[in-house]
C-alpha cells in the first residue's frame, strides 16, 4: 500500500468508525457486529502505525488508550464549575419558584433533568475536535484527563454536522452503568482485588487511572447536561442541549421542559418511583430556568447559580446494630464520637461507621450499647444515625457514655462555652492534632504538597517532621528510606515541597490552620495584612475591621499567634524561604492607584474569579460596593453581567469596563 492509498483508507476507516461509534454508544442503534467493528478498528490502528505522519488526535483509534503512565496536569476552568443549592422537600422547591417569580415575569420555562451520580467533567471543543477534558477539581482548576476521556465511546472526538461553534465548552457526568459496575466488581473479586463501593467511586477511580489503556477497558459513559460559550446556537438551555445531541453528544432522554411548578413536581414524583429501573444511579432532579437572559438577570451567589437548584430524593435508610462507640480527635482538638456498626448496605455503599457528632446528640438519641439504630446518608453522602429502634432494645443494656479524657493522650477534656463539642487542650503533644495540622497544611487547597496522610504519619513517627515547618528541611534521602518511595518518587516529593514555597500568601495563611480561618477569610485577611508580620502584629480592633472577620475569628487569630510553637513554625518557614507575604503585585501598599474609587462587579470572568477581583480592588486602595449608584466610579462587567446593573450604569454615565481594562488600570 503506497502513501496515497494509505491516507485514503485511513480517512475512510475513521469516518466509518466515527459513524458506527455514534450509532452504537449514543443512538443505541448499531448496524454492524462487534466483530466487524473490531476488525475495522484493528485495520485502522495497523495502518496508522505504519504511516505515523497521518496521526490525528481525534482518530477513533485514540479510544484504545495508551499504556504509558503519565501524571495529571492542572488546568483552569474558563467558567467556574459551581455547585448547586440542594433542596430536600417540595416546600423548598416551591420557595425557589417563589423567589424566581419575585424577580422574573410570568411565562418562563423550567428544564428538569435527572441528577446522575457520577463525576463531573468539562469538555472543551475547538474546530469540532475534542481539545481538552478537565475534572471539576476545586471549581476553578481541575485535572486534565483528556487521554482518559478519549477512551469513553459516548464522548465524540469529532463532532457531527457543521453548525457547532468554533469554540465551546460542554459539561457532562461520567458514569459507570450498574451492569458494568457489577461486572467490574466480579472481575476484581476473581483477582482477589478490593471491590469498589459503588458505581460513582468506580467511575471516579477509573478517571484518575494514569494508564489510559486500562481506562479504555472499563465501560464508562458520559451524559452531557450544559453547553457554555460566547457564541451558541440559542439563548436557551434546552435548545442548546438538543442541538448538542445533533453534534454527537449523548443527552439524557429524560430531560423535560416544564411550564408550571406542578409539572416540575410531576417529573420529580415520576422518577422517584421509577429511577431504580434506570441503568444508572441517580439521586435527584436538577431544575433550571431555560432562558439564558434570566440566568444573566438572576446571576450567582458566591458558590451557586440563583437560576437552578437540585432536588435530592429522600435519603435511603437502613437499620443496623451498634457494636461500640469510638472517639476521634480532630486537628483542632475537637472530639467526635463515632458509632462502629454492623456493616449495612446503604445507597450503594457498605456503611460501617457513622458520626454521633457530640455528647448532646448522644443524649438526644439516648443510645444504649447494642441498640438497633436507623442510619441515613445526609444528602446520600455522609452516614448519620437518625434514631433508635426502642422495641428491639435489650432491657438490660445501659446508655453509652461520653468520655472525659482524650482517647489519644488521656488529657482531661474541656468544653468551650457556647460550643457543642469537647476539646483536648494538649495542642502541642496530642499526636492526632499534630498529624491533622500537618495533613491540612499539605492538602490540595492549602499548600498542595503531593503527600498522602500515610506519608505524613511515617515522617512523623520517624521524627523527621514534627510540625509543618519541618517539611521544608527534608531531603530526598530522608524520604527514600520510607516504604513505597524510590529515588524518583522521593525527588518528586521534594520538588512538590519546593514548588509550594512560592504559593500566594493567602494559601499559606489558610494552611496554617488558624481556628475559624477558612479559605474565604484567609483571602480577606491576606488582602488586609499582606505579610505574616503585619498579621501577627495586628491589633484586635484592626482584625475585626476586616470584612467578614468578627470577634470569634479575631480571637482565634490572636490566640494562634500568642503561642510560641506557632511562632516557631513561622520562623522555620521564613528561614526555609517560604513566601510569607503577598507578591509585589498583590500587596495592598504596593500602590494606591485606585484609592477612594468605588467598584461594582457583575458577571463571570475568564482571568479572575469575582473574589480575586475584589481582593485586587482592595489591595490597590479601591472600595467594593454591591449596588449601582451615582457614587460608583466603575462597573466591571463580565459574561452574564446583570442587565439591570448595566442599564443603570449607562443611565448614570458610569464607565463599564472589562476585566482586561481593569488589569491595565492596576498595572499602569
């Protein structure tokens, strides 16, 4: 076969295989046998290997996967992948509808979709080809899993038709059907491997396998649920979704438009009865407004869209026996009672433990040794005990008692006034607290050091690391002596530690584990006090003056830095070269170019999150305000900016600027 003939045959096979793949995995209407499909695929792979100059990343052969292991790189989401507000009753759905009607005139439509229990992915297409696939991650950044997603047959590598946008994003849920899950677990059992707890865990685990040829051997599917982009065929959700089906994506057949609240309830009730008959796990219904103009009008909270909610079906309940109660010590010293249960299957997972929260909850439930209890999964995720079957109680049993000493170090427990939990005060000597603080420090959303909890414990018990500051004095030889670490993996961990030295100041501030200081508060504190020294020396009155920092948080900060061991960690970090201050471009006192100017932010942005924009405004002397008025100097408008804000800004002759305009303004 000469080069010209090979190219012609390759193109023909690719076209035919794309078509057969779509008919089988999307339309469920195959026209050739599996044997014939496999024969064509093997022929394509053979010719492509002989003529590598005709390589095409969208070729059907790419679905076979590679046996080359690779690390996942991180990729930013152009549009943040936000969560949905969860509701659990018809009353809450009705309240959502009422809120909509206060803002929106009548005549709008809802779109109801089943909430499949899988793993969310973002698929980016350019020129009709799959360009990149990214997991949700933290909502702003996720893992690039393109190689693995290419093996999923219901994800088109090349789109059908020609009326798709040049560039767009489509989001979907990667699923493992029940039948495929059961088959996978049977095979794992035969090989004496541990079983997956449920289809969602199996799908999530599969998507993170670094060998894509292994992923190709598992029957993952992808159902898409949202199209995003600057130029879409329609200004409505449902119509864009149906159009995506024409491009080759798999759309849930159960998706429906509803004109009334009653139709929404009918959809919810129907699938509550029949969802068990579906081939996939589903735990609720997503309800969205159809009209994109209403999305823009209603906007977003910090974490969720105001134009959509998720209705979660009632949690599955199971009865089982309490064998004992243990007590866990958290990184803050909080003591949590945990019931050890007779294993019971609940919502697709085997539950062996459930939280009892605190002493008060134990008393309310009146739990006795050996009781039969009712267990639910809160939001189908976290097991909790919701009641006791008193009829099955042994009359000779006695109530389970809360402890008065730390289970780890035997220090007498303390209870802080106004709080439900008891605490171990031995902050510097209680091992679970020390380990918990180090594990928090290295976690992904904190310093993002590639270190598992088991590694933290090994380093701790070998006395190589006694606090977070010690991490920066490790060398590859120290780590190479640990179980599971060779030279290459040791060097990789050291690089991860080194890379963390230059993370933004707010990440380190969150990583320090100061009580009550979460990610959002850490950002605000870092903007107000752009170095560790400034924060440590801040007066209580200065702290409470920061937006969202009340007396409780201020006291937590003052208490943290009043303790010598915590100051010693800061000194270790400083001496190791860890950045303890905002970068020059981030510092509040770098310049005051925006001094006194008031800004309103509306919409979503490509380069910055809304919080990042607010931080930058504050750092350069500007003032963030929420509403348009004659006193406002600029409206920073992104995608989906509120129409009412835009209109009022124009009426008042307030400049409307983009994020690029803003960036030029502060970088002068």
